[in-house]
């Protein structure tokens, strides 16, 4: 269910020993009884990142991250196992616009999108270089994205497990929980109907230890943060959520997370 890129532990958690970590890039898949198959982000989808007409910036990004394809974890492979293809995905929830979360958006030709309206507006208003400095590449976002999008800001608000957010399906099962800091409009997903409330927090920090120990984010990972102070507030909310018995998963922590698949 992921690709892995090497990273030095110090990049993501200050005070940690200098060692090579293989950071996964998680993406999610679930079936909603009314809507159908729903993806959470797309992961790297290396085919998209290696397209011959990609921009120079995206080439540099791919090389810098040394994104290595982990075939078994690719969305196409997991979908095929279920007898599905990318065209069967009805919705892609885009937690934020960093390249490792949206690389495969063009493949999901029949999907509606759920995303932060403020985030897509900011991405579309900025120059190519302005986006690149933030780890965002406009070319990865389909031209008709906005026409196919429901903005989380327009969703009815609901509350569960001490958190408030937009009710994505109108049935209270999955809430978009704003977690400011990491990127404009960054949000997590609260699955309130699980035995224990489960929050996929995406990228408030990259390592779970950094959340539980309140470790400051190291450089240079900190530089791409949109709003570091807001990020600390988000992490404190996640710690409260866990203290009250909630399960938390992050996108990039290499340890096994709740609801990880077997890819
Ligand atoms: Zn990110």
C-alpha cells in the first residue's frame, strides 16, 4: 500500500539518531455503501512521475526523493486484486496537494474529488516556482479538478470523538478534520464508526514518536511546513485524541499502522 523513499531520521524528528529510514507513502482505499470505491490520496504512482513530458522541477523532485517504485503497493495492483480498475474509483479524497499525495490524480478519470477549496485556490493562484518551493506541482492536478470537486469548507459540520469536521458522506461515518500546519488546507479523516474512533492524520508529523513525544520537526522537513505554529496546535489535538482512546495513523511512519493493508 505504499512506496518507500530513503530519508535520514533527523530530517523528520529532531534529536533522533542519524540513521537511514525507509519512509512509506500511504494511500487509502475503502468502499462506501452509497458512493462506491473511495481513495484517500494516490501515493506516488511512479508512472505519473516518470511521464516523458513532466516538467524539469518534477524530474528534480523525483530524483531528490529517490522515489522507488514498490510495485505491490501501487493503487492499480491493489485495485486489480479486488477486480477493479482506476476507472471504478468514484471518489478521491485529496488531503493536501504535495506531490506524493496527488501524483496519480490524472488516472482517476471518473472520480469526484473532495479537497480543501482554499488549498486548490492557492495552488492555482501561485506561479510554478511558488508551488514547487512548497512541494506542489500544478501539472499533477487535472484541469477540471475544481469542476469535479466538493470543497470540505462546504460540507455540513459534524462532531465525533471530540473532533469537529465536514461530514463527507452526509451520514457521519467519515469526517474531514482540519489539521492546519503541514500544508494549506491539510486535513485528516476521522472514521467514527470503527470499534475505536480511527483518525488517519496524514502528515501532521512524519513519525508517530514525534507526535507522542511532541518532538519539534527537524530541518529541512520543517521548511516545507506551511504554518509551523499551527502545526504544533494540530499535533496537540492529535495527542488529546489518542489520550481519549482514539487510534491514529500517519502517512509516512515506517511502523505498522492501524488499518494497514498487507502490500
Ligand atoms: Zn505532505
